[in-house]
């Protein structure tokens, strides 16, 4: 499981080249991109067979996003508390 916090200067790199490198890590099952300026988390989960990734997005403050790789459920209101 890898979480990346996006900023204006790093977002393109995290979404592109860096994610491409991460896809070559066989043990990586989940990659999450956390927006810095607005409540939004994109979760990418490796699909069976290993090459395809399924994306789930949460952008409502009370929306939960399940992270099976670490057996947890996050609510955006908690992730973005005090921001």
C-alpha cells in the first residue's frame, strides 16, 4: 500500500511516470492518491492477473473508502480534519 499526497508540482509525476514504476512492484496491491486542496482520494487496486488496475474515487466528506490491503476504511472527513 502506497499513499501519495498530490501537490500542483508533483501531481502529473505521481499519476504518470511514478505510478508506472510502482506497477512493476509485484507485491504492491493498492496505490492511493490524496488530493491536497480538496477532499478527494483515488484508490487504485491491482486486479487479478496483476496488470490491470481498478480505480475507485471518493470525494464527498462523509464518503468512506475501503483499503483492503491494510484492513481499514477511511472517511474523508477524518483524513481532511483540521485542514
